[in-house]
């Protein structure tokens, strides 16, 4: 589920949430595994200590019980609000979650691109199963950040280069659809095709632990394709977006 500005990725993010709401109206907790944009070293998954998150729509409670269960595992989790206070990876998703699910509890977890990312997702799922919760797992991540603005131009600049970037996205999407949990982190490290590779690995592992057996791609686009429909957007920069659901 992408987390860029809504003008670019809001429709794709909304498609993800709407699909999950239709398929899982009985969910009682949404875990948001999120990309880490804060430029501080992080070797574990980061929880926050906030009672609730505020959006323009309402305030949404954080599941303190679930958070405390995870905080009992310091080899996997740390509590550090620095990774939540100014990061948009959870914030952008919150109004969409609230609109679709109302008063549901959330559990924000920022997951860096580390070897243990899949293990983090598996541990979260196991703990929630023990608690008899009925969760949904989101991975908040955009895909390839391409162009001069992102200092990533291995295929040059122009329409063909942006098609290369979209193919770079597809490498990762193929691994997600194949549920190649253990290959996600290495793929992202090698090809720079997501800002939230750790979050994606954690989400896939958590879903698999809960019994998910199928993955479906709903939409794959990028910011250039979205913006050129409304504005004269030059073919220089693009960020990839995908709506993918597991079940």
C-alpha cells in the first residue's frame, strides 16, 4: 500500500483499503508495518508509545495490549518515538483506515531493511494469534524512486528510463506475488525498488503465518503516469506504486 501524497497515490492506497474492508469486515486490529524514512540507524522494529494517533478525521487508539506483548521481546522490538513523530509512512494511511474501518485499533511498527524483517512479521502474527486477535497487516511502502530528484538514474532520463523503473518495480512485485518472503530484503538492497522493503517482508511473513496462500496485484503505476493525466508532467522523475493484497 503506497504512502506518497494522495494526489499521486491516494487512489491506489484507497483501492487497497477498500478491498480489505470488503473481504475482512470482521478485523479488530490493523498492524501497519511501515517504511523507515528517519535518518537514524535502526537495528530492530520500532514501536511508539502514543496512546492514539490523530488525523483530520478523528483520533484512533493504538492497541496498548498488543504493543506491550511485543515490547517484551527486546531482541526484536524497541520503543522509540523518533521513528514515528515525523514519518509519513503511517500518517498518510491513517485517514483511509479510519474512513474504512471506523473505530478499529491500530498498531504502527516501523521496520527497517534488515535481515530479520521477515522474522519480525512472523513474531507479530504469533503474538496476535496467542491473544486471539483478528488482525489485518498492511505494508506501507512505495516502490522505485527514479530520476534526478532521487539521485537514481541508472537508465538515464526520459520515457524509456521511466519504463525501466517500472520494470524494476516488477522485479519486486513478482517476488511478492510468489510469496518469496526470504528474497524481499535482498531484492530491495540490490535493486533499490522500494523504500519499505523491510515492511513488505514483515507483512508477507505475518500473512503467511496467519494462513494466507494467495497474493493478487490490483494496480501497478507510478507518479508520472498519474500526474500526466492531470498536468504536463515531464518524463524525468517517478515513484512506483502498487496495490497488492494477500489472503
